[in-house]
């Protein structure tokens, strides 16, 4: 089809795919481009799709970042997520953008129930619902009981939770109809989800070696990669302890992250390490290209949030977490906004946990158990942890203090208690 296809149709298909997935807010830049290639693999040359998808995605990411700067502090999409977390905590398993369709959602919802839990019901909207929402249509929420006929009581509880979070609801109590939510879809992108490679005049392809411990949609793969992509999409979020090798013209530079700084080391021990802002990875590439003699230009230093669209909120923590979607890497650097988004979107499920580490070593960690969120800070000297059950807003406040002030404020919650280890 490549020889005589309509160029306008080709561009339209890619723009439609990219624009929708940017709005969905689920995939980072490179994963979205790969998705476009797979989506059109049967019709167009993959290299051609890749090239145009990158061009379109760069423009759409920039437009999305500009648009969300004018959004209200709490959007309808935020309210939808918070309503689902409230349902979770009330004993109704609630999942957003869950599976590809209604039938798959119904078939797979049972796997979201942790061992020992006895939820009262479920609620979800699937990927096609989310896509319609991103296209400006209403989102439809399915609900019911596990392995039983539909329940008007569960539907009413779901509708009430949505209304309690100031969302419009269109549902008359008919168990044969899903709950219609005519919201304004505005899903924020922060940090890794907001990052896209800027245009540069001196891009170069480097060979990288990535350890097996770093994998997934937020990790590059061993092999050749554009230096700009590496520096803007991956290096700012190097997990703690991860080292990757960059090779150009036979010279190798090993890069690691030290909190908010990237550290580049040559094999020649006589060469001093190079230290740059975590968003200024292109500086290290330029030094590699020049054999380690290039000076760091002021404009190369970057700044907090420059590449990610975070706007430099001034907060940073290292996070490790685990939930039903799988385990993340140890020590992922997250801004305050990324951390809040993580908390809000983490499913309420026994066994789900997250730990935040501050610059000075302070720790705030939390876990879900029996629909309640326990927050604590460890005290090694006392062989115990100080904490209590909290609401999600309280958890957000504790992480905010740690990220911005580098201080553990768990004691400020009041009514806390020491829980001995073991």
C-alpha cells in the first residue's frame, strides 16, 4: 500500500492515534511511538511510521503540556480517579482503563482481588471507554457483583461516589445499563509521562548497554539510540544503583545518578568524573564525543522539570513500589507531582505498598491492608515504626513535606503509635 497510498490519510491515522494516546496519559513517548508502529504494521513501512509518529508525538506532547498549564487544579479526570479510590476503600474493586473491552474486563476483574479479601462488588471502565472519553465523549462505568447477577445497590453506590466527587452522572437505576459519566477528560502528564525529546542541532547515535535489572516501558534497551532521546526520556529517571554504558567512536562513558545529578565516568581514572543536572545528559554526550574535554555550557545545565514538563515544583524523592500492575525498580526519582499521581492511581489492594526516600535519608512508606492505608516512618534505633492509618490527602501531605522540605512529618499527623518490628 506504500506506493500509492494517500499521504493525507497516512498522516491522519498517525495523528489520530498519537493525539488520543497523549490524552489518555498512560504511555510515555517512546512506548507510544512503538505502539503506533505496531498499530499500522500491516499497512505501512515501520520505519516510515516511526519517523512521522516521532514528529507528531513531539508536537502533541508540547501542545498537551501547554494546555494542562491552564487546567483547573483538580480536573474531572482527577475526580474520577479519586472516586475510584474511594470505591476501592469502601469494598468495591474499582479499576480505570481496565482491559481492552467489556467482556475482558468482566473475565479478568476477579484477578484484582487479593487473597483473603472479600469485596462487595466491582466497578470499571475499559480501554475503549477511556478512548471515547479522550475523544470528548462520555465514559461508561460497568458495575456489579462477583459471579452474581447485576446489582442495583452496587450501581447506586458507584453513582453516589461519582456524584460525591462532583462528577455528572446519568443513570436511572437500570441494572441493564452502565453508568454514564459525561465528564471533561483532562489527564495530566508529569515526569516520565510528560518527557519528550527536544529538537537539537548536534544529535548523535550512541551505543548503550543497559543492565537487565532496568526494564519496561520506562527503560531503554541495549543497542543504538539517539542521544537526545536517551538524555530526555531516560537518564533523568535512572533508578538508584543503575549504571549504563554509553559508547561512541570506541570511547565508553559510564553514567549513574546521584540524587538530582548525573555522574559520568570514563575508564581512564585520570579523567575526573563529570557531574551535571539530571536533565542535562546531553552535556555528558558532548563530552564523550570530544573525548572528555568539552566544557559544560551554562545552557546545558538544564533545571528541575525542564525536560519533564513538571515546571520545577522543587520536590524530589526516590520511590519504590509494588501493586497489581507489577513491581517497579528500586529508587525511581519522582517529583512531588509524580508522587501524588502515583499515590492516587495505586489500586487499593492488600499487598500494595510504596516507600519514599528523602534526600537526607528520611523515609515515609505506606501500604494497603484490608482497604485501609497505613503510613509509617521506620525508627531503626527503636526497632519499630511510627505511624497510623491515613487518608490519601494526608498521605499526599506527608510525601509533600518529605519531597520539598526533606523532612519526615509523620509525628505531625497526631494520634500516631509505635509498632515494634517482628
